[in-house]
């Protein structure tokens, strides 16, 4: 800084440090008011036009994809479909009568361990609604333990609508009440801490579930390519959630561009390595059952769709963080290359924990499968290269590569559009 800047006696500037020290790091008061500053960081009209020129076609492509791939009518509650799903009903247990179980080898071989006896159930919804029936208590591994006044889920074994001779079995407990209580508690905690930002986050979560339930799942069941449906659905969630949660700004737009580029890379890597490893997507019983009852679903495409959607949440977090870091660091005079290097150091620390997060998330979701495989008696090489475990390895490692790539991509984009203050400018003070 020149002599005029170094020795200026202008009011309020006497405490300023030398130009070199000032350019090296943010002042303490800037860090305290970082979010206010980042919101007022100037952005040139050229930068805004460049970001808009890239984002508008992406948004239009997403809208066109939604219209083109929008599914026909899918009835989730259908109890009699071509897929062979069993009819279900709901009921309330009015009484339970337990008795001693017969000690037979056949019962033990069939896994019929547990309470024996009958339950009196009033059917409250579905086939036979209004009737009171007597049902044997459920037995076997994982069978629900029922008591009087419990709300239960019933499967209709015989009979149909209006058939008074229908027979039932108890397969599960109704838990909608406790789940809604947990949803309300989680929403209260998020909104109580985050206030308006927390409310926006809850709104984003609602949008995510709406896209998944109204577009992604019906679209796949309707026969559309699962990978294409997942890409369009993820893009819709990304645009809606990030802008809703973080506001419409160049910083958020940069994070969206970084997320979009990383999703494309993740999809390409997923398609390449599922083909290279010859994965079919039939790595577990649920996939095999789905392929049996819904023969029109592309199971390999469904695997790729799961990789895309599973990566989106972690990518959002990383790209928003990197865009925020660059925005804050840009408030001190430095070249764009120095800005990139400073921000990428933060990104490396973030990736170190995020990579572990994504791998553990996949491992946690597949824990029963991992336990089952570990007691199968196979060698380690056979376990790792088998369809079930290889599928999870490809899923987690492809997601990890996409996550790591999102850091330099987003950081570079944010550094390109950042507008650092001139060397002789004082960073703006936070408004009172």
C-alpha cells in the first residue's frame, strides 16, 4: 500500500494494519459478521450474466425433463395389482388370549417360537371393515408382540371386499402416531434453532419428499429410465432446496453449478463402473423380488439412480460450504489463484470428514447384509467380489469420487465469479 494509505489520518482508520498484514487474513470483526458481509459482497453485472447464461438452460432442461418424464397415475395404495401384492387391512386388538405352545420339533424347525394363542381384532379399515375376528398370534423371527389396544396391520389371506369369511394374519404394528410425533419434534428443534433458515430447511425437506414420491418413484414404476428420472428429480430438488434454503444469490448459484457438475460426473462414473464390474442391480432379496413382480424396471438403472440420489445430500453440503468460504475470503485483497488455494485448504479438511460420512452411511444402511455375508463362510476375496458387496463398494466409491471432485469444481467456479475488494478499499462494515 502506498504512503497515503499507510499513514492516513482519516477518522476511524488509525487502527488499520499494514497492507501486507491486512491482505494476509480476515480481521476479527469481519469473521464475527461474516454472513452479513458475504450478503453484501459486490458482484459485477458481467458475472451475473455469465452465471444466468449457464443456469437458465439447466433450469429449462430440468423443466422439460419433468414434463417429458412425468408419470401416469400410480396408486400407491392399490392392494390388488398385477404385481401380486397382498391385500392389507387395519385393525385394533380388543383382547389377547395366550396359551402354552406345543413343544414339537416341527414348530422349532419352522422357527415358530414365541407366544401362542389368539387375538381378537376389530377390523377398522380395508376388507371386512367393522367386523371383529379372531386371529392366531404372530410367531417367528421378527414377529410383532401384540397387546390389547394395539393398532395392527393385517394381511388378508382369503376373501375379498364384502366377504364375511375373510381370514387375516397380523404382520406389523401401526406406528404412524409415534412417527408423526418424531416428525413434529424434529421440526420444532430445527425451527427453534434455525428460525427462518430452519423453516426454509423444513420446506426444502418437504419439496424433496414430494419430488421423490410424486415423480421419481412413480416415474420408475411407469417404465421410464431410472437414471434419467433420478437426474431430473435430483436437479429439481437441487434447484428448489438450495434456493429456498440459502436464498437466490450468485453464491448459491455457484454451489448449484458445482453440485450439478459433480452429479453428472457421478452418473458417468456409476454407469461406467457398473458396466465394467458387470453388476445387474440384483444384489439383494428386495431387488430380486422387485424384478420379479415389476419386470419392467431396469434394475441396473435403479442402482445408478440410487447412487445419484444418495450423493445429492452430501454434495449440497460440500458445495454450499465451499461457496461460502470463497465469498468470505474474497473480502480481503488477493489474486484469484491465492483465493482458490486458501479455499481449497478448507475444502480438503471438509472432504476428509465427508468421505468417511458417505461410506459409513452406505455401510450403516447395508449392515444386515454385511452381517449375513460375514457368516456365510466364504473367503474375503469371494465376499468382496460377490454381487451383493461389490454393488455397495461401487456405490460408495463412486459417490466418494463425485464428492471429492465437487470441492475443486465449486471452489474454482466461486473464485472465478468472486469480486475481491481493491487493494486500497476497506471492507464494508456490518450494518448496525
